[in-house]
């Protein structure tokens, strides 16, 4: 055995006159110091921060047959197609005509993923889509990249088509269209509107090219109006009649949707043809330049407004001394001063707006993060639809310093208080949101919905972004406590308290397991008699997985959750992060505990399926509400096929 004394002898270290006990203590201290340094290094790099092990190894994975590529526009493509270079198609193992997943991070909305038909294009090196297709992903064509992925199984491709096909995502449900015959100012207004009678805007670009074409061609404008109305008629029928994907009526619905997709293809194709040489920007002189931009952008409704054009004129060095009776500049009276009229304050304003964009978007992302931590497993779509506009509103204010400063102030001082459920009131004298009672008090559900709606939509003292009150109502239902007041989702509970909430809810465990197959258990969000408010996750601070991913302070946090015996995969959507081997180990144990699945010892009988069915009938409680259940036995029949039993 190689000892410390061997080390001294080998290195010719003379220890004469040295106290052995003191030397031993020194070595012990040094060893502890090195060990602590190693632990801290691992903790800092792997157990906390933006790239911790939970985020990098559990919540994200590298996928085979996937790629990242720069996106370019191609108006020749249909809106449900993606152009792919031959090299990328080969790497994906796909051919022209196959469907692939197309997505852009961050995935904050359903529209961030699309299931598109691949079209081989030898003249590109990445991918290309129709120019109108990038709206749901908040992307543009200045170097933005997108991910593409090939799906292997038939079931995965079928599910992707149902969820992410262009025909299934034609409308933007993030906010209620202004093209309705009603106006929503508060929760009472919304409650008076029946579901299935609300119109939404198209989930595709209607920007410069399209606006210009419709402005100059009434027939095109009327065509778009008819298509959008027809799409809303279809989707409102789905909502009113509660038509779900496996409903027989869905075939007819999808046929009608696809018909609208083809009509949109023709419409956009005609727009791009019509738009050529109709929106021309002139650089002949300053007055002509301003006039051409005003006509191409402001008059058509494609981009900008009179206020922004006036600011542009100052930067350009133009003075607008006269306007007509409508407030429109008299262009032939514009004076070119020969130098910019931008002031020092205007320059400082631009820098302020840029700073707000850089710093504020991270803070806005923190709002989304907190919301997802709290409601990932109950209302993931709704919470993202309500939190992502916070970030988007900051990005949109980059050209308006006053708006940027207002939104930054709201983000720093007020957003958290609203999401904590505090009663807030805007004080016109101080120009601030304040506690009307002088201290924090919790809202009722109705109070919270009304003040949140005002905070989001108000252009003078709010974020000035549109939202869907239906999302507010869904979230409010989930975070309303038994006392009728909104729960503070920023509350802090210990891991022991969080795990206790999970483990002690036996009633919920029974509802989750009662009469459900394994797949149904994973995929079902809500069931009859099942209240999402008591779902198996801590709705106050988030599940263990989310807390370790987003709030970990290092190894101590991991130790706390380990001692509390926390389950990383608590909740429907958290289960989606479960590795296959873990999934295979966890569910047999859960199945045995709930007595809803086949016990391990039944696997010995692989010859006689009738005897297995007999055993199952005695051991599995059959819920008559679910007459079409399928129990995955994990066995094979006599022909070598996977055996499953319908109960």
C-alpha cells in the first residue's frame, strides 16, 4: 500500500523536527479545502445557473435526425411547405414530399412548432418557408434560425399533423380580434359572450406586402375577409360542439380547414404578384422620400403611424410646417434643413430604449419562468399566452423611448405584484400603480381578472398588448384559493412542504389511477370529477423539477429535495421529461400500487390470453365511464405481436 511516508521518501522530503500530529492536521485541512473546491465547482457549474444538469440533461436532449438551419423566405412555397436542401433531407432520412417538424426557439406558443411538407430545393443551403409563415414564431429573415426534425413512428407523425399541421393552427387565439361586433372592457363583458361566437385574427403575416396588395386591390381585400370569416366559422363550430380529435366529425372539419389552406395559398400568391412595384420607396429628395414611405406604409396600414413618421422626419432633417384637415402632412411644403433635427434627448432616448430591450427582456422572461413553474402541469398554454406578451411588448417598444421607459418601470415595479394577486389601482395623480388600502391585499377572482386585463391592454398606464380574457379566466380558476382569493404564486414553501402536498393527496391519486390506462394517465389533463387545482404538483412554488432547474442555489438545494424524497416527474407534463428507462421502472410500481395494471407475475402466462384476461378481470377495477380502455400487458400473443386487452 502506498502511504504518506512512501510519498515523503519518494520525493526526498525531510520531516525531521516536524510534529507528526500537526502535519496530519495540516494535510487534513488541505484535503478538505481541495474537496470543498471540487464540490463548489461542481455545484456552481452543474447544479445551478443557466446551464445546470436539470436543464441540460433532463429538460433538453439532442435528437437524432434533427438539424438547425438559417431560414429564408420563398413566396413560391405553399404555406404548409418547407423548402429543404438535399443535404439536410439526406441527413434527416427523408425525401421530398415527407413531413417534418419545423420549430423556432424559444417555444412560447403553439404556433412555435409547425408540421410541414418538405420540398427539396437545390438552390438553398438551409431551409425556406413562405414569407407569411414566420408570424407564429415571432421570426424574421435577418439570419434567424429554426430547428427541423424527422419523426419516426406513424403515431408520432399522426399526432404532429393533428396538433401542428397548418390547417389546425390558422387562427391566433392569443387575443380576441378587434373585428367583432362587441367590445370587451371587463370580465362582465366577456361573460356575456358565448363560447363559439368569438372571432380571431389569422395566425399568418398580414404585413407590408399583404397590406399593400389589399389596399390597392379591393377584390383581394374581400377575398381575405371571406376566408378569415370561414375559418372562424369552422373553429367556432369546433368550440361550440366540443369536437375533439378522435371525433368522427373531425374528418369533415379537417377537410374544411384544408380547403381554407388552399384558398389562402391562392390568395397569398396573388398578393405577391399584385404587390410587385406597387410600394416603391423613393430617394429622389427628402420630401419625396417621406411621401413615398407614408403612402407605402402608413396609408396602407402596413407599418408605422403618423407619430413615428414625424420622428423619422426629424432624424432625416425635415420640417413639416403644414398639415391638411385630416392631419396628414402636406408633402410639397416639407422643408429639407440639410442636417438632422434630432436632439440630444432623442439620442439618449434611443440608447435608453435599446438598454430596456436588452435588460428588460430577461426580466420579462423571468415572469414566464415563474408562471410555467407554477402551472406547467395544469395550464401551460394559457400561462405562456399571458406571460410571453410581457417580453414581446418590450421588444416592440425599442423605437419609442417613452413607451420603453414606461414598460420597464411596470416590469420592475408592478408585474410581480399583479401576479402575486395583490389588489392594485392606478393613481392618476402619482402616475403609479398602488395598493388602494395602503398595504398588500389579495384579489378576488373577478378583481384579479379585471385589473390584469386593464394592466395588459391599457395604452396609457399598461403594457398596451392584447390578450385573451379566456386565458385569464382559466388561470384565475386555478390559482383561486378556498377563501375565494387569488393565491400568491410567489410564495415560498420548503421542499418538505411541497412534497407533503404531493404525497398526502390520496383522493387525487385515486382519481388519477381509477380506470385509466398508462397512456391515458400520461396524456389526460382533465377528467370528469377531477379538479386541476389539486393536481399532483405544488402550485405555489412549482414542482421539484422546475425548482431545481430555475431556482437551485447549488448542492444544498438538491440535498433538501433528496431528503424530502421529491419526485422530479410529478405532473402530466413533467412526466414527458422522464427518460425511457425511468419511465419503465416508475410505472410498473405505480401500477401495482393503484392495482390498475397487470402485475409482474402475470407475465409468466404468455400462451393463453384468455387466462390472462380472466386474471385481469379479477384484479383490475373497471370503471364503466371508460368502456374503451386498453390495458398494455407488455406481453406478446402467439403470433409475436404486442398483446393488449380491451376492457
